[in-house]
C-alpha cells in the first residue's frame, strides 16, 4: 500500500482547476479522509493550481503527483514558468498561500526558475483517515 | 473538439431596501470569477456604491473570489459606499477568518441586517 501514486498532467487553463480539485477530492475520500479532510484537500489543491496559473508566461501544462503512505498524503504540483514566479504584491497569491497553509499540515511554494512548484502534505490521521482501506 | 465547459456562475441581482443585492449561484473560482467581477463592476459603474453580497447560493469560493470582492469593496469605499456580506456558511466564514477578511468586511447573517449595516432600515 506504500508507493502508490496518482499522476495527472492538466492543461494550464482555469477550466481545469476544477478537474484537479474533484480528482483529489475523490482520492482523499478513497484514502479515508473524512468529509472535512477531503474538503480541506480539495480547497488546497485548487488554490495550488490557481497559484500556478498566475504567471502569464509559462508552460502549457501543470503536472500533479499525489503519493501516499500510511502516514500522509503528499501532493506536488509543478508548472514550467519563464519568469520564475509570483509578484510580491500579488494579493490573491498571498491569500492562496494562507489558505493552503491553514488547510494542509504542510504547504510550501517555490518559485525558483525554471519551475513554480507547490508541495502539500496532509497527515492521514489528522483528518480521521485512520483505518483507510487504501 | 468541443470547447471545455464549466458550469457558469450565475449572479442574481435583486434589491434589499434601497440597495442592490448580488447573489452568486454556483462556484466562484479562477474559471468563473469574471462573471462576479462583471456584475460588481456593472453596479459600481452605474453609481451604486452601497452593495449587499449574499453568499447564500454559493457552493465554493476561492482566493480569486476573495480578491474580487476585496477589490470591489475598496472601490465602493473609495466612492463613499461599502460592500456588506451576508454569509452563514461555516467554510466560507472560515476562509474569511483565515485571511483576516472577517476584520475587513461587515459580515451579516441576514440581508435585513446587511441593509441596516448600510444605513437602511433597522434589522
């Protein structure tokens, strides 16, 4: 049960944020996160992908890797960007980072070129995921 | 290949006392926030600066939505008005709290209370 993962490559377009959101919500449910835990993950993933879409110049796709162990679920999202990142005065990006930090146990954004990445972690036992069947 | 379709966000406009009340129905995210921006801009461009935003029909709100209403509130305040929220949904209230926007916006439980907050009839 360790070493399983889900990989997605999504077009870097706004209408695909909901695809990431709903896919990760379904995965969270499968992993035994409760309703609140799954909702937290769904929200954080949507904010992460929205954040990756903010740079105007960048790659045409966002890669998403979700991997889990008995202890936690890790979600990594990445988009190639030309300028490396986010404007410092980007109010919505700051809100997105606050939300991710609140709803996940760990959330880190890295804007080092040539990629903008978001790494999220949620402990499985912190969301009532103990006894999950996957 | 057909274009991707996201269920559009609909924004109902009504009045609460003398004030326009905008009620977004559906999800506000990066793909749909333009509809909310347009509805708010139409009111502000038309000289309506005291506005109610009723979140009762909202199933999802993200950072782009929060950015949109924050910008609209700023514009309303600059013109001598305000944008007051009506919200009872715990998840959206939590979002407003996390981001500190609960200290920025007047948040009411009913549209009548929002009307009173804008200087209309008492709730």
